[in-house]
C-alpha cells in the first residue's frame, strides 16, 4: 500500500482528500504545518506529498526546498495562488504538479495516479555527468563543455525529466503529464517542438557521449553512452 503525506492546515480539505485517497487504497498521514510535515516525511517515507503553499510557520515553498534537499519524492502543490509566475516558481523549485484551489477531489486523485504511474528516477543526486554534459538536478542547471546553457523553463523541465530516466523510452503522454501538466489540452506536438529546441541547444554534445533519440511510434529516449 503506497503512502501519501497530505500537508494542509485547513482540516476540512485534509479530511476530504484523505477520504477519497483511502478509497483508492492509499495509506494517508496528515500534517498541519511544515515542522510536523518534515518529521513525518523523514520517519514515514511517503511515496508522494500533497503540499499546501500557505502553511503556519514556514510555508510550502520552504518545505518543498527542504524535501528536495534530501529526496526526489513526487510533490504536488495545492494552493489558491493560480498565477503563472507562482506555477513556474513551484516547478522551478522541484514540484511535480500544481493544483489550484478550489479543486474537485476526483481531480487530485487522478493527478496522484498519473504521477505515481511515471517511471521511478534511476538517480537521486545533485549533479550527474554524461560525458561533457553536466546536469544539476537540485540547482536545475545544465552545462555543456563547462558553459551553462540558457533553456526555456519547459525545455529545462523536459530535459531534467529525460535525464533522470536515461536509456528509458518515455511516451509523449508521460512527457506531457510531467512538463505541461495533466490539465494540458493542447497538441502533443508541443513535445516534438521542445525536443527540437533541446537538440539545437545540445548540438555540440559529442554524439559518442549521448543523444535524445526518437523511437518512432513509441516516444523519446535520453540515450547515454558514457
């Protein structure tokens, strides 16, 4: 039974989410503030965290940062702040998804299932070198031959996700769920365009070290050889 930690100071919301997720077979723990959540996270080791932004004590952004300093456990942010800049802040801080209040509990359940269906990362470390390509997963930076690359936020998120799953084939649906969010209703052509931009930025990456492969009819693969 997978464990989910809900960090929410509004008791009514916490109870509703707990009830819906327990119906889906999850084991649930509730925390009402950041300090309690950190203690439960370290002790209980959940498979996923539902994290409210507005918390007493230190807020959800600070808690997200502390979680990311020790784990790649999936985190879904829950907040009434729906502006684009807030979403970008969440994603750049390492959030896996972002749900704006008010929301339907069924939507939260669907997103939890979507994220837990993703392949588990093969690494949980700060920096990894793929030959001359260096990726820092905690600082969210990418360098090639010692020079930091300037990437669009979504292109960066896509590259980080691919690089956490080297030599695994990922479908467009998986990539859309992670980078664009489960609520995205546009064309999956967005993935192809982002991959095209990444290949252009990585054009000086030695082909003997790695590449982003297209597997026709299947998806994409971050293939590494060194």
